[in-house]
C-alpha cells in the first residue's frame, strides 16, 4: 500500500513540476511523498523498501534493505 501511495505522490509531483516549469525541489518532494530525499549532484531520490515482496534466493529470504526497493529520482531539466 505504501508503494502505491509513493507512486501516486510521484506522479502528482511530476505533473506539478511539468506545469510550473521548476525542477527538483527537495522540500516539495519531501512534503508530497512524506519521505526525505537523498540529494546528490542536483538529483533528489526517494526510496521505499518493498516489504510486500517475499523473495527467496537459494533458500535464503531477502530482506528489503538487500535491494528490494522502489525509488524515484528528480532533477532539473
């Protein structure tokens, strides 16, 4: 459910960015997604661990921090 919320918030943010002509704004991204973005080289990235997945590799269950995340990145165009 949280992943779906992130997707909806991301799409809303992209629509606002496209209409207003501004690029990545960390405060706006945090306000809309509820997640604090990581900033690097002008790119703001938000990540959400995928706790809804049950992935097993070679009999070992992977935990969300082991690469099972959804993310979105925003930058100035």
